[in-house]
C-alpha cells in the first residue's frame, strides 16, 4: 500500500477516536423559569361522556417560576383550550347579485385558565419525572360561525352560550433530557375535571343537513371529567 495513503488513513482514524472521557452534565444552578407547550388528547369520563365526542383534542401553555433558588418547587399560570363538540355544513347563499359558498360551523369549546404548581426533582439523568397540580376556571363556550369558503372571510359569528365553573386537575409527567439540557421533551398523563355546569353539545342521532348546525345542539347539565395524555416541549431558562 502506498505509504502516503496509509498515513492519511491513520490520521483519519485518530481524528475519529475520542481523545478523552466526557462526564455527565453537572447541574450547578437550576433555571428559575419553565415555559411549556403541550398538545392534549382528552378522553371524556362519566357522567359527561354520553354527551361529548369520544375523544377531545386541545392545547396548553404554561409559565412557571422556581419558588426558591435551587429547589424543586415551581408555581405559575396556565391556559388551555379543547374542542368538545363540533358540527359543520356547507351550502350556497343566494343574494340578488351574489352567490356565496359558505361553511356554517357550530362548536363547543372548553377554555381553561388558572394557577399551577409542581414538584420537579432534578435527578440529573435522561428521564426526570415530576408531579403537577392545577386549579382555575373553565369556560364552556358555544359559538356559531359562518365563513366564506372561497375568500376565507368570516361573514358572521354568534356567541350562543357561555358558562364558567371551577376546574382542577393533576398530571404525572416526565422530562426527556437530550444533549441540550434546557430544551426537553415533555410527556404527561393525568386528569382534568370540573363540578356540574350547563353546556351544549351535538346530538349526533338527530344531526342532519336540512337545518343550521346549531339546531342539532342540545343543552346538558353535568359534572365533567377527562383522562388526559399530553405531549409537548419544555424550555428552562
């Protein structure tokens, strides 16, 4: 083998081989803030499950502050929203000088905001479990919206019903810590609930195409509970 080629191979191998060991990242000072963004998959439980969709989707934002320097207790605020029931129809509106293709959609959403607190024991490992609780207010809001499907313009939006109630929940989560220690994958499982409240949801058995979507919504009064699975990202700073 050519000597020059042999030397190039040896140098390349030397560059690829590690020159020394690298210790695990040492946490000297825990960041004071955590910001989290999650997507939520919610499974309604009795008694409200008979009125709602079998699975509800939503999102959640959180801002938390470390209460004491280098301690594992954080508290802050959160905001979340989930769609509980929705129905839409597309049809044509005829005016004397205009024909408009529209989409009429009725939707019940659950908007929640309040305070959160959690225990985050930093064990300096790849997987870091934590426990988080929440208490706040939930707004059950039903709206009807008519939108031009060609121009994407909202022609009319009506608030049909809005009611609020106390809300609470708890999650068991786990941070997945990559090489960038401050940016973490965030997985959770838990529940969210509220006492009895009046809200509207789609009656799927009577839903048709001859009337406005909101005509097929019915009013119910019950407590509500969901099992919740969340996936998101948390950033520490």
